[in-house]
């Protein structure tokens, strides 16, 4: 059921990219009425997209899970989990929008506190429902749903009241009773967000054929590849922060009409991101073997022998990954999101997957997997930074800036 739950984040994350672009620009221009309109329109759009998805998960969960397995027990458990999880799909999308509103308004602390509290609540709910009430997978799903409801409620209260208990005053306050269906704002959100949905979708969709290709190498290589991807995911954690920081700061500068500062923010964050990722890559490469050892038991030397070089390849791809994420931030902030979609799709489907397949079917061998790991970061990094360097994103941003900035 987990890939289907990821659909909620793919959709919500796309709309949230539009949210942070519009909110950051309006916050920078101090156009509070237009900021509120952007938030309300984001909420309406997320609900319009996510409710039909939730309905599908609720109505045909067994059929959806059956796409990935023929095992009756797996289908039974996966369907039970997915049906309950369907109730949380709209809230998952709203959570992403809520967090991006605050980040766009120069406040990353509040989303961290609220969503961190939601994660702790999820753990507590799971313990109570699974072990206390014996609800099994349905209890696990219910815990996730309730945690998302709590987080959404906290964001909603904060946005309406302008403050939260334990956090204090917040930088954004939104009128609950304003318009939710402004055609121009909705159009901007779709224009910015749809390519991001495609970008996230391309990344998610590529995982399935990639795992199938890796499976051609044998079970030891599959285990090693999964370990390498886990390590890569941990190293990539700062990228979310750098990308969102870039979107927020660049967007605010664009809202003020200061395109020079916007470009400076973008370049500085790319440099800072590269330095951070380089340090992480060097440390992980130095301790690659003991790190891999944390994932395997005794007697799995064959898996370790494959996993360590894959981790090295992942480390080589970290600096391009830094550029990829940080350079995407200004493009997202300006509304120039199509190129980040193109770069992701080309990197995964145009290069990484074909190279991995050549490795599995020719004498290229495991070198194909090493090159695939590099390709999925270097190709998008080159395209994203090239697009950023052209400066065309600054002109595109003028289409989405608030009226006060345009005047």
C-alpha cells in the first residue's frame, strides 16, 4: 500500500510547490490579501485533487494492491491498510501546503514543531492501536490518519489565529471566509504545480522498473542496492532544507522586485549545499564498510562486497545531487518548474534506466548500476543549473508576482 500512499505526497507536493512560490513572493511584497488568497486557493485545489484519489483507495483497495502481488494474504492485509489510509489522503496534501505556507513566510520552525509533534503522535497511536487494541495493520493505518488530522488541525488553527500555543505569534494570518476559487490564482497554482507533480511522479514511477532491472543481477545485488539507496537517502536529507530555503528566500526577493538579490540567494545556497554534501560524501565514503555492516547480518559477505562500491558511487553523485536540489529552488520559487520535470524524467528514464539495463544484460555488469546512480543526479543537476544560469526564471516570475510588486 505504501506506493499508493506516496501518490498523496506526489499530488500534494506539486500543489505545495505552487503554494511556496506564490506565498513567498506575496510575503516579500507584503501583499497580505493576495497571500491569503493563495493559501485558500491551495487548500481548495488540494481537496479537489485528493478527494477522488481517496475515494478510489477506499472503494477498490484490494484491486489496487493486487496490481503488485498475487498473494491472497498480502492483498488482504494491504487492502485493509489502504482502505483506512484513504481517509488521510486529503490531510496529507493539506499538511504539505500548510508547511510550505510558513516556510514561504520565513518560518521553518513552526512546520518542524508541528510535523515533528505529528510524528510522535503517530508512534503513540500505533502503539495503542496495534499492541493495546490488537487492531493490526488497520490500527497502523488509523494511527497515520489521526496524526495527519492533528497536524492539519494545528496548521489550520495557526493560520486562522495567527498564533499557536507553545509557538507564539506566527508570521501569517489568513481570513477563513475569503474567496477559495479565484480563477487566476488557481491557474497559477496549476501552472507551477503540475510539472512538480510530474517530477515527483517520474521519480516514483522509475523505482519500479529500476528494481526490476536490479533483480536481474540476483538477490545479493538487490539487497546491496536497497542498502545503498538507504544510505543515499540519509545523505540527501539536507537537500530538502536547501531547496526549500532557496525557494523561500528567492521568492521573497522576487516579491520585492529585487531580482539581483534573488539570484545571489540562489547561487549562495548552491555553493553552501555543495560544501555540505561534499563533506557528507567524504565521511560516508571513509566509513562505507562499517555503515553497510549496520544493514546486514553475519555471513552476508557477498552483499557487503556489492553494497560498498554502490555506496561509493552514491557518494560520487552527492555533489551533483546538491546542485540538483539547490538549483531547483529558485526555479520553483519563480514558477519555472517545467525544466526540473524535464531534467528528472531525462535523468531517470533517458539515462539511468537504460544504463542499468545494459549493465544487467551485457558485459558492462555492475558498472551499469554505478553509472545509473551517477546519471540520476548528474543529468538533472546539469540541466537545472543551466536553466538557473540563463536567468530566464526571473522573467517568468513576473507573471506570478503580486499586483503590488508589478505596480
